[in-house]
């Protein structure tokens, strides 16, 4: 450690005791972004997490033991943990660290190691306190302390925006995904704790019960979740087309068994769809899992949070459960390297909705949903960035992020790409993006970290073409390309106008009196027509480009709602 870094660390240690632990740290409230020096070169081999939950006081006590691997020798270490918690003790390889050798004033627990470490070592953190309470989960992260209709405790966590450090010590970054995880959750007698992976055992402590869970799958850091209620559970087995049998569990509130069973049937159909179109369920060694929650939902790996109150939508299935389950492929198996490619999670997840509707109901349902999304595209910021971003910076439009466009514009970009390269190439590219291979096999699936550029390289290789121009305009520019058209009594002239005059080789269909012709659009095109001819641009709605009537409609609706 350099003299400067050593002095900086000890300055933080010295002032740490003077910081009011109840002052909310802005560092804690942000997730992802640039990796601190104190965490660079680390991987998380295993996370062993123990939680004791005290619903009456809305407090928890926890022990987080992380098995880390360091690429280089280090004398200090940073671990993310909300500064609302009191840190009772810290151990390195089982050796107690003096209290004056660690501090957590801002939510990055800095530890001056008793001895330099390299390779594999463990850090164990004992902590306790009142975790941040989510005001409006899942959009606002933290613990949800609620009651069932029968006035029993109903508790859940949801931390996507703010990160794993809201309730367990972690590296709050995609590189911090633990390769395996064990959880021990102690709750008052009568409550059930549903979590990630497989339930290995339950310990009866008399007035409490401890639920032991283990996952052999690499866990998305914000996907680690606690779900606690007087749950009942429906268990069955999903028979995969790949020949393996996967445990399926739905943890529901008492009295909801019949409604939950209907969703289990839907979930089986959804899994069949994803396996046919994308590939094998990625976490077959654990389970397919759903837990009924007091908030709307979240893509918690192998224990998806569901709180849509068993509502079917106009397409005949539960959209919320579908969306969260889609994230098992697009967020949990495939995880973005940084939040600047969050569209890989939300864009693909959202696009799978109309694709599933097309699969079930045909093209009318697909295009109906696509048009609904088209009306919501805002074009305030690019949907991807080449600069590192925080999760908050992506989801909040007021902070300069794309906001809801990763749910609306990104699916339209994927729709456009699919129409351009065809279904075979599109779904092959998607499969390779998700699994890192075109031939994924259950039991041999490894998690993938990727970004927008990785997807570009896959598309280029599979198609044998260079789609840099496509990605530059659609992903890295806020505004949409425009088709400029002028018409006379004898002709119509068309050409593309793009943000910053970027090259754009998108072909476009044009219908003249119903007869469709494809224009390459690499240059200005002039076509002979009479003033009576009906000219329709992109008659099958294959391409995303600026439509003035959409902007007019959005302006009208904003005025109407204000």
C-alpha cells in the first residue's frame, strides 16, 4: 500500500467514530459505478450469510463471511455495508481485527489488514441494527416490514437500485457476484424464510427456526433476497426438454393456494417458452422459485418476488410474473458488466413480453404490445453509454439517464435488429449473449458478464456484417433517426437524417399503392410516383425511426395529465 493510501485509510479510521451512523451515506445509496481501489482485483468465491430477524423491533443481526480471492498482495480491503449498521467485530482468516483498524463512515468498510494477504482468504463481519426501510419497494430499496391479511409478519428485501450492502456485506458491483452462497435465516416460530438456491435443512430453536439455504449458482448481488411470512408452498417438478428435471416451488400466503396453483401452471408454460427460444433454464441445480411478496416484484435469482395479486392481463397471463422470470435469463444468467448496459436486463426482459404473446397468440398481439411501447419512448438520453454509470443514474431520467426507455426503446431496437437480420440470426445471437455459447447444456452453464459492445461483436460474427453503424445510432444516441421525405406531383424523395450525421445504412420498405419495395437507403432515393399514388413508409412497422404523430400524442397526454 502506498504511503498516500495508508495515510488516507488511517484518516478515515480516525474520523470513523465521530460519524453519526444514522446519517445516510450517498455512497451507500448508489450501486455499481467505478470500482474502488480497495476492491480491485478481488473475486468472491463464497458468501456465507447468517441473518437473525426481529420483526417486532424491525432490526436484524447478521454475520457475513466472504471467501475472497485477491490477484495481488494487499494490506487493506474495502467491503460495502450500509453505515446504518453497528459493526460488532471483524475477522480476517478468523483473526480478530482491532477496532481501531477498521471504520465505516460512508458505507465502504475499510479494513487495515493485520497481515498482508494474497490469494484466497476470508473476511467475517458481525453487524446489527435497523436496516433501511423501503418507502415504496421495489423502486425504493431496503427492507419491507408488512403484515399479511391475517396480521402475521410479512417481510421482504428489494435492493436493486441501492445494492446488496443495504443488508449484507458485499462488493456492490457485478464483479462481486459470489460463485456459491450459503444462507442461514433465523425467524420467529411460525414464519418461513424463502431464499435463493435449495433449502438444505431447518433447525428448530424452540422460539425460532433457522432455514438453511445453499446455491451452487453464481448469484447476482442484488438478487440475494429474504422472503419471510407464514408461507405455504406448492412444490412440483419441471420436466425440461433438455432431459433434466428441475424442482419448482411457489411460496404463497395461506388462503391463496388455488390462485398460486394457476400461476404455477403459467410458470411451467413460460419456462417451456424460454427453453425453446433462448435455451435451458440456467439454474437447474437450484430451483425455479417464486415467493409472494408485499411489494410488486423483483428478479431475485431462483426466488423471484411476486406481488401482482394474481392479476391476468389482456393477453391472458400474469405480466409481472413473466417479466421477473424473464430476468433469470436476462439479469441473473446474463448480467451487465456495468449499469451502463442495464438495457441488457430490462430491454431484453421487456422485449420477451411481445415475443411471448406472438408465440401464444400471433402477430396481432405482438404488434399491439409493440405499439403500446412505441408510444412511451422518450429519447431523452441514450439507452447505453460508454462511460461507467450507477444504477440510480440509469433509471432516473432527471439524473440524465435513459429511465423508462430501457423498457420501451430498447425492445424496439431489438425488434428492428430482429427484422433486419432475421429470426435465426437474432435468436442465435441472443443465445450466445446469454450463455457465452451457441450450445448451452444443463449442468455446464456458467454465468456471463457482458456489455453492449459484446453483443455487437456477437451480431457481427454471426451475420458476417458490421453493425457498428446500427449500434452507434440506436444505442449511443438519444434522438432517433429521421426519414426526410419530399414529394412532388411526379416523385417522392427519401433519405436518412441521423443525430450528429452518423452513417446509417438501414434499408426501409416503401409501399406504393400496396406494392412493397425495399430501398437500401445508403443514399438519397427518388422514386417516380403520381400525385394520386398512396405512399406508405415502413408499412409493416419493422424499423424504429422518428414519428411526428407520436411526439404530438405524448405532448397531448402530458397536457391532459397536468
